[in-house]
């Protein structure tokens, strides 16, 4: 949502020079005379960090935007390790535009970038077009604000996919205007999620390497923002990948940023790619990335019966068993756990057979599911979408016999939405043994 002009050129020059842009490299916005603007149908809203000029009528949602922006600044400063004193002095000027012509007549549109479709950031100035919902109006303001903060405080926003991914990540939010409490970095509402769900159904899901080729040197479709935002969300919330991802902020001026990224995840790129595919296949609003995180533990061939403990509030979990193609196995599950909590606070008890009061992905809620990770057995070529894998798990229930379609580590979980694991509790014990 950012133009190609001055901001991109300055960031590129800084990257090529290998040094950070001084804040003085960005021009200071010209002074605003609120009295002069009023006859032109424009009004000025003041916050600690944002002067917002708008032609929208007074409305609680609109008038609270400077407070929203002020609440975001310390969160951005913490996220990018910018000293509080430096962030406290930071201030930008923004335009929230309903009628573009009013801003053109007032000389408030950016030179060379008047035709931006949604939003634009150039140093200490930003512009956002009115959106069709209060949420996306706030999201766009925070998105462009993230660009401004990174450009002026870090000297660059990094390559296009990372720049837009960070803006999508830190633009996604929960906001309580009464308390002024803001949370950023949350999974956005169904608009972005729905775009990726559609892409998966249409068999157009992108691998990580393709997401990294998304560049903002041209106007991007909304789905492109959904892709880069989803990758940033996964890396930023996943307990195993988070630290490496956040350290990349220190290298936004490095022209070899993408190489650094690949090197950071080289040792577990296959794991990351597996979890990326799985997240896109199962993505939900409120997706619990940390709870869905898989601790990949390679299994060993089964010599005798093994009992695995499976937590109800987590995603896929390794049993420590390496099943072998064509061999039969018997699974017996025991234990009761909570699979949901009613609105009145009552827990919903469950066993491995699941409860038919509700279903998820076509199977009873809480049912024990199985998947085989074929990467742990050499010499196999198994499609990620093969039956019995993470994308097409088998239903086991309380007791089941199954023949392994291919070799690999056996993983188990209870059936529930990735967005609804937090109200689960308890565990079940699953005995795995060979079957004649």
C-alpha cells in the first residue's frame, strides 16, 4: 500500500549504502492551518503522535483514530527495539480521505502519488482512503503507520514481501476504544482469512518461496497482502521461529536480506514449509499458531506397545512411533478431557470417539485423529496431500486398526478448530501396538 516514489527510492539508496537513513532525510510535513482548511470541508484531529486531516464527519470511530495511533507507537517501539525517548518524540501527519478532490484542491495529496488506491506512506506523512468498515479503516491506518515508523526509525522497511508482511502483521489488531487498550499482531478478520481459504480451495496456495517474490514495486491485489501477512503471522507467533524472525529487523538495510532469511531457517526449512502448508489448509480467524505449533520428533520402529500422552489443547503431537508401510497397527485410547466450554462456563466432556453435538472438518468434535509424516522415512515420494497425512488425517476414535499407507512418524491430535484450542483441557492416553 505504499508508493514507489520518494520513500522507496530513499530506502533503496540507504540499503545500497549499507547505512541507516537519518530522520532528517525525510522532509518535515508542511505546517497545517486548521482554520484555512475548515472552509474546504476538512478538519484536523490531534493526537500525541498523529495529526490527522479528514473530510469525514465527526463520528466516535473516526475521532478516536489519533488515540488508536498513539496506543500503537509504544508497541511499535517495543517490537522494533526503538528507545522509548526516541519514540516519544516521533510524530507524523496523516490524511483520512473520503473525497480525494478536496485534498487535491487543498494541496494535501503527495506529489507524484495522487492515484494510490488505498494507502500510502512517505516518511513522516501518510494517506489512507476511507474503507467500508471501521476495522479496515483502523487496519489501514496502522498498516501505513507501520511503514512510516520503520522507514523513519529503522531507515528502511526491507524487501517488498517483508515490508508489507510486517505492515499487515502490525496492522491486524484488537481495539477497545473505551479503555484505550490495543493489541497488534492478531489474526485479522475473515476478509484476509477468507482470501487464503479460497486460494487453498482453488489449489492456488503459494509456497514460502513464492510469497517471498511478492514485491510492492507495483499495485498489489488484496490476496498478495493476505499471503505476506499470513507468513509474517506464522513466523512471529510460532515459538520455534519467532526469535529468528524478530532478529531480522536488524537487517532491513541489508541488500541480501532474503539470503539472510533463508539462512536463518535453512536447518528446519522442511518443517517450516510443512507447517506453512498446514496453516493455510486449516486457517481460521483467531488461528492459534502457538498451540498449533508442531514439535517434530522423529519416531522409532515399534518393537513393543507404546503409550503416548496427547494434550487436548494442542495441535499435532508426535507419538514417537515410526510406522512402516503396509504394516497393521492397533490404537486404543483412554481418558476424558474438555473439548469446549459452554457460554455459562460448563465444560463439555469428551472421549476419543468425539461428541456429535458439534463437528469440525466433517468429523465429530474431539475425535482422535492420526497423521503420518513421511519425511522421516528415506526414499519415499509422498504428496503433502496424500491420504493419512497432516492435510488428510485418518479418524481413529476410541479404538481402531489401520494399515500404514506409507512409512513415517505417527502424529495424533483431537479434532478441533485451530481457533478453539484454548478452551480445551486435559489429555488422553493412547496405546499403539502392532496388529497381526
